[in-house]
C-alpha cells in the first residue's frame, strides 16, 4: 500500500472522531469540518514521518487542538452562542441538555475548553493532555480545576433558573 493510500485509509477512519472532538472545541459543525480538513492537510504533509513514528492518532489530536487554539488567537471575536441544535446529534441526551452543556462549555476560554474536551471527551490522561498541549501536568490540573469550577457554576445557575435541584441539594 502506498503512503497516500495509507493516509486516505487513516483519514477515513479518524475523521468522525476528529469531527466530534472539533465540534466540542468550537461548538459549530461547519467550523469543526474546517478544523478537521486543516488538520488532515497538515498531517498529509508530514505523513511519512508520522507513520514511521506510529503516532497517527496522537499527532491528529495535537494538530487539531493546536489548529483550534491558533485560530482562536488569530480571531479575537467572541463566540456567538445560539439555541440551535447541532445538525447531527452526537449522543442521546435530550436536546435541551445538549444546549445547556454546550453553552456552558462555550463560556470557557479556548485553552481551558481544549483541556476539558481532551480530558473528559477524548479520555486522555493528564500526562497525555500535557503532551498534546505542550504544557506541564500542573498546568493541565489547574486549568481542569478552574474549568470544572466554571462549568459547575454555569450549570448550577441553569439548574436554579429551571427549578431543578443541583447535585448538592
């Protein structure tokens, strides 16, 4: 199999997971498609080297997150949060729950959001997240703690507005 054929096979297999991860990072299906496309284009350029190191999935995750963070640094626009449902449901929770969680996730700064997505959606360890983001494990731990605190505050506020009990009640 040629390297180009290997890359096509990898891209076809990895794209759905990368799209879901990109969506969780940016909150927009169209932008997530762009992020995945850019990630795969960057990977194609270095495919032989990546393949020799047998690190395709780790490289893809790191490239996706770096592309997302670079885009956020370049574009200082605030995210526009809408109450529209995603085009394709990711999981089976109710639409209302998805909107609430995505809106809460959208309140996080880009790097904190990346840490939360990598830790809890991609199920990476603290060490793996630190390696992916190029920072220390202590930074990942503190970013995670601050992000989870912000998410709890946001989600508790929504629960209080809707009259639902919080987990501490």
